[in-house]
C-alpha cells in the first residue's frame, strides 16, 4: 500500500490568511478616499495578498494536468463561476451595464484562472528559467499600452501570471520545508514589521502605487508614467519577498482556522455581493461615522467585520456546490484519465 503524505497545514494556514485578507481588502477600499488609516491598510494588504494568493493557486494547479492532459472541465467550471459571479453582482445593482468581458471587479480571478491553466498547459514542459523571464518582460511591457486594461481582464491576467507560473513550477512540499528555517523566519518578521512601518510613515508616497498594486491600469494612470516599468519591477521584487516572508512566518500545524483554507471559493464568491448590500444599507457609514470611535478605531472595527464575514462564509456546507461544480464532467474524459 502506498504511503499517504502527511497534510501540509502550512498551505491551509496560508490560504486561510489570504482569503481573510481578500475580504479585508475589499472592505478597506470602501474608505481609502476618506481615511488615512485605510490607505495604510490598503498598502499592507495589497502589497502581498493577491501575488501570494495567485502563487498558491499555481502551486496547487498541477492536478489539472493529470496524465499530461489538461482537464478542460475545470477550465469550464472557472468560466461558469466568472459569469455567475458577474450576474450575482449585476443583481445587486453594482454590475450595470452588464459587459460580459469587461471586468474591473472580483470576477476577474475566475476568468484569469481559466486562461492561466490553458497557457500553462501549453508551455508546461519549457524550463522555468526560460518562461518566467518572458512572462515578467511581457508584464512590464503591458503597462505601456492603454488598450491592455480591464477588457477581457487582460491587464491582470498578464501582470499576475508570473506569480501563478512560479507556483506551478515549484513543489509545495519543498517550499514548505525550506520555509521552516529559523533564520528565514527572523528575517521575515523584520520584513513584515518594516512593511507596517513604511505603510504608515510613507503612506502618501506608497499609496500612489495603487494603480500598480491592483494591476488593472496602464502606466498612463500613474503620477509619473515614465517610471511605470521601473515601479512595476520594484513592486514585483517587493511582493515576491513579502510573500515569501508571510509563508515563512505561518505555522505548519493545524489550528482552529486551518479549515478556512479549504473553503476559499465560497468566501471569494459571496463576500463582495454581500459587501455591496451592506454598504447600500448604510452599514459601513454606521461603523465608520456613527459609532464615534474615531479615525483609527472605527476602521479597525470595520475590518473586524470583514473577518467576521469571512468566518461566516467559511462553513464547509457552503463549499459543497463549488466542489460539485469543479467535479462535473462537462467533457467526458477517457477512463484511463480518471
């Protein structure tokens, strides 16, 4: 009987933290225009959460290429989720006009996953040292063209792809083992502390990087478009180092929140429509302005609400329909592929 590999709870813990940060990030963006604390929180969250989230997606995408064949059923499932989420958001009143292939909101990730899986399958046998630099060069060049934006989610697909590609080529077990080095953990703690300090001390300067952090805008939207390539390169370096720091700091042991890592899809899918409804009902203004908590405590309370929402959406039962969708055989596969 073949031995079963012990579960790497590190990646459950990483995914748990990241999906909570995704929810917090969307809560944060509701008030970045009027609250300095939220701008600093935006810098902290967006410096790491999507690059690492996409890296982990690539890390565990290998099962889609079983027996050296692409599982088109998963590609189709992600496309279905893309349109379904767009429709749900449309029903909240925040998706008008309905533009099937223009997406500046959260459904982009579903379409991007479908595209990334197809592209990665095509280049899967090429060496990382060859394809990763090309993907980075294309991403740096993408910002030079104004037509590469939210149409077909093209900007985000190109800009975030290097993180997905890097994850695909690495082994989760080996990455987990190397991340356990205590010296790395100490350096990681310093880096994360520096991120928090810089986000508050240099808030005004770093917040100007917002168009780059969300990866959906060309360089022409920056305060100095001529610096676009340099700034994106710097962001890549910083996001990579900070992502590694987060992995090094999180435990490889099961804890009370580890289970959330297996329920990221329902949290990702439902949190944004619910947030739209909460904001329309005045919930955000009630917390931020109606409690009298002040410009720092009120945002903290609001972000705690984001954590609560993520926890409420993490019940395993909500994951059942998503698991079933991912297992549907839209295209029948041959018996030897199963």
